């Protein structure tokens, strides 16, 4: 067996697996370039990818003889150290989905295999005169060189993203922090490690509030917030004698993903309804009742608006007999039970949240590729809100102590076609590529309604309460995120 050729073939497999991991996990589902806690991870990725780019291109058609063999061993050693460091940083800053953990395990095993095979050749290479010796492997050499170019581009992408996160962190540190009321109040936050939850907790800490987070990953949350929050993994760990002034309930498993099978619907209900019921159960036993329960819901409560129906839905609009609407209604009912214990309850029916994480990176991906256009005709309404306005609106309700239902959507709602047209203009991409809805319907089933249907929702109660949106229009909201 030619171990050198086998090593190159394993490297080719590494290139394919790495491309999948980068595009599907790092860019699409995890959106690392927009995750504030991923700056160090992205920096490691940038350096390691640059090493891989050199390895792919260098080993595609050359043998490393003499002193170059020692250089190759040194590069392997640095790559192994960076990989181990990356594992530690990932475990400290985020909860990896199962598919990413499996992919990383396969990448590590495959990488160890081809590094070992190449290392076996280095004694023979070292015994020869120092030189880079040309050795062409036909299509395999071409593929490895292309992998090297792709990994190099990925390195630049991650490096610039890490720099951008550093600049954004500096801007946020100097930006005005929304006030959540008198400093030093005690907040309990569920869903704190999610996209919105992370921004909320950091805003609370900047405002001088004391924060306890309920999370299944208590150690990870402690690392994520630099040990500045108390972490509990169940409400039973929170003493009933503890005074909690405000509870902000954001917990809930991601809705968009695998098909809504019976098991997945049960998991979605458990992560929302059951968890909220546990919070209310603690409130019932608490010696000091909170001043406010601020609980998340979604505009999915209103169901789907018929195509061509341009009527505006306010907080008084009724639900529909579909799963998403039922889920939101049950979620809200569980939260409203806190009212029987004398605690005001404010329900936040949140639209599509625009930020560097969440749904927006997936929504913008086809537009960035020049494939933006109407989806399934594009007539469905999209009600959205900038993530900064979500945090500011929460602070506004915490200060005012209001209760009832509030639509967390921007004043401007657009059809999907108009949304894509504005996004394409902001990104400098073409618009007009139509996408049929049937393939998505076949792939996702009822869940496709989240993308193919919509509703035109207005934030009447928020506006009526005196709240002023920082990003009332889509173009300005997208430009602020592009910066």
C-alpha cells in the first residue's frame, strides 16, 4: 500500500468534511461570525485554516525532503495544539449540536490518520537533501489544491469576522445601555444562552443588575458570562426565600429544524409550556413574589394570514387551529397562571428577530449568493424586529411594570418579496430569482408555513406605551447589522 497516496486521499476527505462543517454549522446553523462569544474560536479557526491551506496546496504536488520534513512535523504539531485548544474553547463558549460533535469527532480521527501516515514518511524524506520535490498525482492533486484555496478563503473569512466582532464589542461597550429599572435588582432569566438571551444578560449586567440564569448547561453559562451570573439547572435549586424582582422567560427549543413529528412537537411543548409551568410553580411557593413576569411568545399565535389579505393584526387578533398557534397559546396560558399569585404578566409575541445570529443568516444566504427573489410568489407578509429593539422593549416593560400582550414587531412590515428586494439592495446583490414553495413544503411539511406563509402584525401596544423603535425600517435595520 502506498501510504503517501492514502494520506492524500484522507486529506481530500478532510477537505469535504471541513467544507460541510464550515458551511452548515459555522455559517448556517450556528452563525459563528455573528456570535459575540465566538471571537476567540474564530481566531483559532482562522489560524488553523491558514495552516491547512498551506498543507493542502503544499502536499498536493510536492514532497518535503531534508529540513523541510522537520518543518512539516512542526506544522503538524501546531495544528494538533490548535485543534485541542479549539475543543476547549468550544466547550466553554457554546453547546455544540449533535451533528457538529459527530462531524468534529470524524474530522479529528481522519486528521489523526493522515497526519500519522505522513509522519511515517518523514524519516525517509529527512534523510534526503533539503528540497521541495515535485510529485504530481493527477486529479487528486487538483482537488487538494482547490481545497487549499477554499480553506484559505475560509481563513480570511474567519479572521475578518473575529476582527469585526472585536470592533462590535468595543462599540457596544461605548453604546448607551438600556435601563431596566433601579440598579441592583435581581433578575431570573431562562433561555439565557440563546441568541436573544445572551444579549439580554449582557445588557442587564452592564445596567448593574444581578442575574440568575436557568440553563441545562450551568458550567457553560458561567464561562459564557465570565462568572458574573448565578447558574441553576432547575427551579428546585432556587430557594423559595430568594428574592427575585423580575423573571424574563425566553426558554424554548428551536422551532425551525427537523420535521414536526409527534416526538418533536412534544419536545417543543416541553421546552416552552412545561418549563414555564415550573417557573410559575416556583412563583407560587416563593416568599417574595416577583414584580413582573416577562414571558416570550411568538406572532405564530396569530397563525397564517391568507394571501392577498393586507389587514393589520393587533394584540386582540384571535389564534388559529394550527400547531404553531396552539403552541403559543398553551405557552401563554402557562405564563398567565402567575397572575393568580398576584404577579403581573407581560407576554411578548415576537416576530422574526434580525441579528447576526438567529434566522437572518439563513434568510440572507441565498441573497448573498445572488439568488434572492420571491419565495412561493413572495406575497406572504413578514413581520420582523431588530434584536436591539427586542432588548430595549424588554427594558421598557421592566421600567413601566406593564402587563398584558405586546407585539414585538417593527412598525414596518413587508411582503417576503419586498423584504428580499430591500436586503438585496443593502447587500449589493441582484434580485429577481424566483423560488417555488413546493420543494420546501415536501421537505418540511407543516413547518414550511413558517417560511411560505406569514402575518402582518403591528406593535400597537408598544407604541401606545411610549416605546420608540431604534430601527423602525428594514433598510436601516439591515445596514446597522452590516456595519
